[in-house]
C-alpha cells in the first residue's frame, strides 16, 4: 500500500512539474505580417516568412523567437531590382535562400523589450540585439542591419549607391 501511494505521489509531482516547465505561450504567426526594408536606393518588402514565437512577458527566460525569411520573396516594386536582388551580385538566393534570426535571450526595457540572438545572411552569422514591443498580440521592431557585415552586394558599380545601413520595420501579428 505504501508503495502504491509513493508511486501515485511521484506521478502527481511529475504531472504538475510538466505544467511548470513551459509557461510561455506558443503563438502562431498571422498572414498579415509585414517586413519592410529601406535604405538609399533600396526599399521594399519580403513577402514570405515563417517562424516560431514562444513568448510570455512574465517569463522571459523561457521565451524563444526564430524567423526565416525567403530571400526570393523580395519585392522592391521594380522587376529589374528584384532580379538583381536575388542574383549572385546581391543576396544570391540560389545559394543562400533564407535570412534567419534565432533568439538567445530577452530583456525588459523602458520602452518594451530586447531580444539578443544570431542573424544569418549569406551564410554569415552575426550576434545582434533587436529592440521590440509586444502589444495587442503583435511583435513590432525597428532596427538596422549593415549589409556589408553580411557581404550583401559590394561597393562597386550601382551597388555603391545603396546605403550600407538597411533599416527594417517588422510587424508580426500573432494568434494563439
């Protein structure tokens, strides 16, 4: 009898602890997300993104973001620029089809949050910290990426007209 009670108690503790391990919310990315970029002589959007968002403001240590952007989904509003952007002279979508961000840690700030993680573009990975807000089930971020850090384009010909710092404006509505 004592053995059965101990076994029941152990099972109950395991069951309760399973609920304590994951206290973030796993969100689904809405199709109405927006990824806009702008710089001198370069602006547009990326139309295809996928990812995972586990986030609860009261448990930042368990939060996780991972986003993958399809490079070939770039739209600058100009067919010639689109072809150039996916060519081997710029993003080289054939060899490097995605841009990837994976979180490592989160912090609360006076204006929202920051997420530190790794950005991989052109098979080059750099650590970066991105400020963001989380309001009304939406992640919103405005930040810059230096394209030359990732060897996107070069400083020759028409490419030298494009600013090195590319500003990103990201809005990701989420559903439970």
